[in-house]
C-alpha cells in the first residue's frame, strides 16, 4: 500500500463514530487541523496508551485548533466501550470494511512473534485546515504520539 501524497487533498471519507453518528473529513475543513490516526484494535495496551495520551492533551489540541480522529476496524459498540472505559474525549471512527484504512495506505503485511498477517499499520496523518495532507508519521511511538503530533503542529501549522 502507498500513502496519499503530502501536499494533496487528504482522501475524503465518512465513517460512523462511537455514538453512531456519521463523521466526515469535510466537517473540519476551514475550521480545524486534524490528527487522523489509524490504530489496530481498541482496548489493547498500545492503542490505549496512544488514545490516553491524546485524551490528556485535549486542551493543548484545542488551543492549536486541532482535533483528533482515531480510526480502527472495530465495531461502533467496541469503540463506545473503549471511550467509556478510558474516558476518552475525542472521536473514534469505525472502519469495519477497512476501505478508508486502505485508501490511506494503512492496511498491510505485519509480523508478530514470527508470524505474518494482514493488519492495520499504526500511522498518523496531519491534515491542515485547508484539507491538505501536511505530514505523515509512520514510525509511531504510542507513549509519545500526543507530544510528537503536537510538536509538529506547533512548529509547522501556526
């Protein structure tokens, strides 16, 4: 899979959030920068670290005109449990058919404990208020993801 090109318009999408509401990328155009991050599975250790970091950075994100959108192949009901269990305060999106994940080049061959399988490649896309793709982070560290994204936004989108 290949990622969308930096500088181009970010691929459009509409997905259901943890509350069953449709959320589209265009909803944020002209208003907010978007941290669009793809993660493998709700309520797993790495994904929880990543989500809680963003949760705890909500005030800093808001002050930088930025929203976080997490995308996984989990069902809406599982995303709701994840939100409630970890008191998440941002939007989680369900991509059960993996069409958006594939469109962003985040579905591919992974290796774990000597086994190969197809799965979500943990990747973050930073999209500007103009709807254009500004930055791609494909070497994501779950514990510092929130700091890494905020630093990039502060240094490049102000």
